[in-house]
C-alpha cells in the first residue's frame, strides 16, 4: 500500500462551498442565529470534524470529551467559529479530492447521519451523537484519497463510493479501510473514545472488545443508505441485511427500512 500513512500529513478536508459561504455570512451578523449555525455545521462532515477538533482541543480538561456538534457549539464562543469557517473556505477548492465526487460524498454522509439519528431515536440512544457519528463515518475516504491517490483511483474504478464492496476492496488493495483511516484521524485529533470506536468498528461492530450500540447504528444506517443508492430490490435487501447487528439493537429489517430520515431542527436541514 502506498498509503504511507494516511495520517503522516494532515489531509485537506474540503467542505461544501455553498455551506461554507452561508456559514461565513451567518457568522458575520452582529448576533448569529445559533439554530442556523448549528444546521450549517450539521450539514457538512468536514465542518463538523473541524468543529469537534477545536472543541476537544479547547476543553481537554473534560475527560469525557466533546462528542457531538450540538455539544461543541454549546461550549465554544461564537468568535471562535469564524476562523474555523475561514479555514474551511480555503480548503474548499475545485477538484480538491481527485477521483471522488464530493457532492455525492456530502449527500451520502448527510443521509447516513439522518438515518443514524432516526435509528437512535427508535432504540433510545443519543440522537445527536448518532447523527454526528453518521455524518463523520466516511471521513476516512478523504484521508485515503489524500494519502494514496493512485491506489484510490483504482478502487474508484471498481467500486463507487456507495458500493457495498468498497471497504473490502480497500482492505485488499491498501491494507486499510476508510473506517480505520477516519478513526485514526479522529484519535489524533483527540476525539472521545466512543466516537473513535464508532468510526473504527462501524464495518464490524462486534470486533470491538465491548460492543457499543453507536457502531451498530452507524453500520445499519450506512447499509440502508448504500442499498438505497444502489437500488436494491426486496430480495437483495433481505439477503444483505446485517441481521446480527440489528438483533443486538432490537431492530429487524422492516424497522430499519421504515425509518424516515427527515430533517429535524438543529441538524442537517440545509440542502446541498
């Protein structure tokens, strides 16, 4: 694998230019609307990642860490957000990640976030944390594209972003996956253990020494989003459903398929 270390150098994390522009406009107001600001951060995985990095760096004394966008915004002063948005604007240039459709990446990440939140509500888990984990679940894709562009170009030719075979192909060709790369970056950026574990074990929730429902929620949300994107028919859905993960959460296939990933106030209501 040429991914030398996906984490040897800090990867560019491009955000949606539209959302960054809206965020900068909102933060330039004398009194920014906190609900609107939250919606914008919740609408873009790279913005959320930058926000959590800043919040966890500032609040290192809190051993529990900052684990959701809502928590980060409650802890950070408004004036600390504009430099973060300006940094995101500088990273959001055309063709920032060659070979990867960023609009598709942003839409897919947002869909997984909404589904994870909906599933969390049905099993009485923290919805804000589930949303954040779902939003960040594929950030390792950006890390791998930055560290191993040629290898990832080969991956993209065989399995698109939403192809259910993608992680196995990455493991075979790069000896790592987007899940591992994203978790490593989150750990380096001092994210809380539960969020790092959710990213790391999202592909195989039972491989963790202690099963955490958050990884299971992300796993199910990503499964549904990928099968929707791929247009699975009823038979393909039934044969591919990760039943053991669903069983651990008390969710069967019908319950997962019936979840409505609607936009709720404070998260993901901004459309790309």
